[in-house]
C-alpha cells in the first residue's frame, strides 16, 4: 500500500523533473513511514484488559462527616476503668440518613439498652457492619433484606446509652471488632487484602472520653488524674 502510494507520487513528480526528483522523494523516509502507520489496523487486541472490580468496597456511613471518637480503649468519666470502644462515633444531627457501608443482607435489627436501636448487616467474607443509637431503621430494612452500598439503612438518633445525637459504627470479622477507620472509603481487590490484623490491634493507651451529655442517673463528678495517668472519679447514682 505505502509502496504504491510512493510510486504514484514519484511518477507525477518524475513527469516534471526527471530522475533526480524521484531520488529526492525516496530520501524522505519519514513521510513513507507515516503512511505505513496509518494503514495499520488499530492494535485493539494489545490493549490492557480492564482490571476486575474490587471484591470489597467500604464507604463511610455518613459521607463527609468526621469521626469524633475513634476505635480503641476509652474511659467514660463515670466509669472506673477503660473499655474497648468497639467502633467509631460520627456526630450528625438526628434524622440524618445512614448509608450502608457495603453491599449486604440485613442480619438483624433491634433495640439494646446500650446500643439503642440498631441495624446489623452481613457482608461477604464473614464481615458485618453495625449502625447504632439510631432514631429508626429505614423503611424495608429488616432481617433478610438485601441492601446496596450507599442505600439508606437508618436515621441518626440518640437512643440507648448515648451522649448526644451520633452514629456508632462497627465493623467486625466474625466476632472480632475491627477499627472502621481502616475500611471507610477504601476498596480491596480480594479477601486477602483486607487489613484484618492491623485493624484488629488495640493500642494500650486509654483515652478519657469527652462527653456532652451525662446519662440519666449519673451525677457529674470531679474527675482527677493520678500521676500514673489513671483517671479517678466517684459517681453518685440516683435511685430509679
Ligand atoms: Zn460509639
């Protein structure tokens, strides 16, 4: 093809200027090379195939809102010892829609004295997410219901042992609580990429929680910090 084009051009030029013009034409290899490239079929079969979609994708349940209280050992001012805060707290006004962090099936919904109203969702790989202190689950969110990532599963509230309107969000693998900060807004190509070990580690540091509202029956008490860093407080619990 390229050869024919070059010959045709040379014949035209040759009619005007003779053999020296043909020599000049042949001495321009870049022009010929360009014609050859254009004549080649597009190399579609050489393109890199699309990578498969990641097996695990986790979104933040309240997009755009920040974690106020992280995963880890935490001591509430009215308690004598620290306890593991098994999830993260994300402050939001009551009624704000809570989104499913990942595709899954509702494992259960219910009410507990500590969690208040909650929704628990099962995901593949033995992972579960828990949304607590809710105002209410969303319509149709009940055991066995399929939920897509990003779908509204509930609304933020202040139920259970809560210190103000917020979402308590947990991620577990089996029974093991994991730090949700390792998952929110991240995707993982396959199950082996899930940061189970890193997210399951608990720092020995105990954080004294700052609370905006004391639960009923617990009177505010002076909190003192000893030299060792431990926190002491005396609490008075009213009857009833
Ligand atoms: Zn919490």
